[in-house]
């Protein structure tokens, strides 16, 4: 695996994966967690949420609904917005009947919390994700396994309900308005206006790029949010060709001036 130099206080990992074309990729995943103050200001959490390699269920039984989605994927075709249910079942029960309204940039939604948790992630074996997983039949077993099926749709990697998906990803400075989730009515805040910069080299060919902000988690049990950025590095053949990955933070204004994105 390549050496990783994380120049940020955020959680970061480089994970070797195989993409839907069957290619080796080194995926940089960076995760930032902020506490939300009553004024709407964001303060970097003293304890950062760690990168998850498997879905965390709502209870001890893995067949239960997913509470926190795994971060382990190479690509999302859009951005997920998920509200993580409280870990305590009594706290979840106490929120039943509450109307939660949320706007994140162009996304606007209002949902009433019932017996289930309508704002949380969708399991991989539930619709619509299940339909996007592709065809696992005898032909796949004989000719393609262990690679993904030819008809695999990357929308399978999206974990949020369809009406909580943001087309075109998040930029990192969107305004967010929340009501019904925390003690304060109409909480207004903005994402921190930072971009994750990934630099490194593949066979001594140096690159610098901007990671994609493709996941926003809001935590129902306390005023807190988590952002996940992702960037897949494609070697010529082997992961060992990727070396010395540097991760840093930059102001969105600076990255837009230098790189024209995000």
C-alpha cells in the first residue's frame, strides 16, 4: 500500500479496491466531523468519526436496518444526505411523530418519523439499491466472478433514499436549514467551505486533484454532522504503482481559482 501523509486532523484512509470495470484502484477516503453550535457555527469535533468498512446496523442483529452506512466504495454517482438515527432505541422511540424538515443546497425534504426511520440509509438488499446490484446468475459465476456483473449500476453505491440524493455532488459551502431534529427551530448553517486536496504519484507521474464530497451525515442524537470525501487513483496495473499520497485541506475559493473545481 502507498504511504499516506495526512496533513489534516480528519480521519483518512487509502483502500485498495476493484472498480466496476475490473480495474485496481487506490481509493482515498477522508471523513470530517463537526459539532453544530446553537448559532449554526461548526466546530471541529474533538473525536472524529472513523471510517467504516462495514454497515453498522441499528441493533445487534445484522438483519436490522442500517444505522450508519459504510464508507467503503470507490465511486458514488451523486451525493448522499442521511440522518443517522439515535443509537438508543428509547431515544428513537421518543422522536416518533416528529416532523423533520431539511434543506441542503437544492435538496428540500420533509418527513414524519414513524415506526421506522425514514431519513436513514437503505440496506444493500432493499429497493432501489437491490435492483442496481446487477445480475448474479450462472453466466456471472462462470465468466466474471468475483468481478461485478456487467449490468452493475453505480447507483447501488448510493445509500440514501432517492429523495435524499443530491445530483452533481456537494461543493462544501452549501447552506443547510434544519427544523424538527434538534432543540432549536430553523437552525441555519453552512458547510465549512473547505476542499480536500489529494496529491501523490503513480510511477513517478505526479498529480494533484480535488476529492469529491459525496456524503453528508447528520446525527439525530446530537447536533453534529459528518462529511465524506472520496478520490479514486487509477494505476496502470498494480496498486503498488501508487506512492506517497498527501492529503490536505484548502479553501474552496483557492481550489476553484487553481483547479476550476469543485
